[in-house]
C-alpha cells in the first residue's frame, strides 16, 4: 500500500513523499512523488491505492495530470508575466514603489522563475525552487536564466527578506484569486537567513557629538539639520514644510506635518501626503525653535517653503548629502567624531534624547508619527535601560511603604 513519508527540506519546511512498490508486489520497483502540501499528498496516495499501486492514468511525474494533446501553459501563467501584471494592478502603492517592484522582478526574481508556471500546472514552482533561490541570493550566485558570466554580490538577510516578501505576495495573489490556479503558496514556510551578528543599523549621537558635527556644517545647512535633530521629522517632511504649517504665536507653539516629498515612478519629486496616517501630526516647539522659524518665515507667503536651496527651490536630498552633509561628516571624523551617522540618524538621535529625558514611549510614538507603539519599542526599546535606576527606585519606594 502507498504511504506518506514526511521530510525536511533545505529551508526547514516539510515535504511529503508518497512511496509505493509498482503493482504492490515485494519485487516491484519503488515509485515516489513529492508534494509541498500534505492534503495533496494524501489525495495522490489514495489515487495510487485505487489504481492497484500504479501511477494514476494521465499523471506525469513532477507535473501532475497532463492529458494527451493538452494545450501549452498560457503565457499569462508564466511567472514573469503574472508578476508584472500583479504589480501593475496594485492600488495601494506609489508609482515610485511600483517602479522599484518592477525592477526587483526583472533583476531578482525572473532569472530564477521567469519561464516557470505560477500555477500548479506545467513546470510549477515548488518550495525547493524557493530554497535554491534564497541560497543563490545569499551566496551571490546568478540565476538559471541569467546570461553566462553574470556577476552578482551576496545579499544581506534584510534584502533577501524584502525580496521574499514581494515573492510571497505574488503567489498569495494567485492562491486567493483562483484556488484552481494554485492551492498553496510555496513561500509559506521558507526559513530565511538570519544575520550572523547583531548590527546596529541606527546611529545615536550624544549631545557633544552632535555639537562637533554641527560645528563643521556650512552656514546654510545649520537650520535644517537643527530642525531634523530637534523635531525628529523625516527629511521629506522637514523640507516640505511651508510657513502656514506653524502656529508660532499660540500659547503652545507647534508645527503641523501635513505633506512630504514623494518620488515619481519616472523620476523627479512632488508634494504628497505624509508616509502614513499617523505621520500627519502636530509637533510642539521649544522657544529657541520658534525664534528660528520666525526668522525663516519672515517675508514669505503662507505656501512658501521654509527651507530652500541656495539657488532657490526645494533642497534635493542627493545634493544636500554630497555638498553639505558628507563634507561636514568627513571634517568632524577628522576632528574626533568616531561615528558616521546618516541624515536619517538625526531622527534616531532625537528619539534617543527624548528617552534619556524620560519622555514616555507613547509620547515619542506620536511625535515621530509611528503607526504602532510596537515600532517605537522595537526600534528604541533597548535604550530604555538608562531608566533602570528609576525603575529600581520606584519599586524600593513602593515596597518600603507601609502595607
């Protein structure tokens, strides 16, 4: 009788192999067929048992039921075409993101899966295909359909996880849109590589370190860098500020984040909505910041940009980085600064200063515009150890009080 043996793939995900002897005799040759899904394996096992321990009529090993004269796989089921169609119909992404997804498919997915079938018919994509793809990305090996001699570099676990997320979504779309097309996602149980060591992606500057860096900035860059580190705004939010976004004469002066620079798919930028719903937020200002913004808005209209490049118009992030940030950082490193922060690390530095000042995480979440407190905790929770003394003091005080 046919039976099922469960195995572990290279990825750690299970596979299910149906085994039997041809004809059910002791001397019959061993036959086998492997499945990603246990229910599929059970159905096939029952078919083998029902056909006298023989391959079911019309079944082709590794492909499934293939009838004589069956038409070739439709082009629409080829992975490359299906993936591009999927990305083209996404309604919740920007054109810049759509362009990136299209590039990811062409460069990092199609050379492995392009001519294979996204469906369960024909040369379908299995968990083993996914595992080999992950291993190739990790080792920097080209895909089967890359031109001969193609050189690639090993990808980090984070990059592989991002690409796997896109691939997962493509297959999940096929599963949910038409179960007869594909009834399981081959990416569902992929065990992705983990970093060999914990790397600190964020750089946090101490007050003295920031002062050292600031001292080497050109004069026309000081105000915008002070704003980034003093408010926690993202670059695209700070450079999109208009004079009408400030309430400087109120009892509690604030600025309102209402827009941010966005990238167009074909290149260039435009003013659009902030990154997320909670990114549209109000940020309280210090008296010193009020004086700076009053100076910057003097003589400007309500819709004029607060920060402009020397030649007028908005700052371009690449120009600012190359001609303002990078020279200042190089000079500061030569003057004793041991860290190499990115511009975005000013936002992380702002959060670290708030935590050092015992500001509660929910307040920091609101100020930074995080959608979830989980994001704030995951990113900055490790800095809370500076509050250990306060925790111990609070417990001692409570335990020492009369019960």
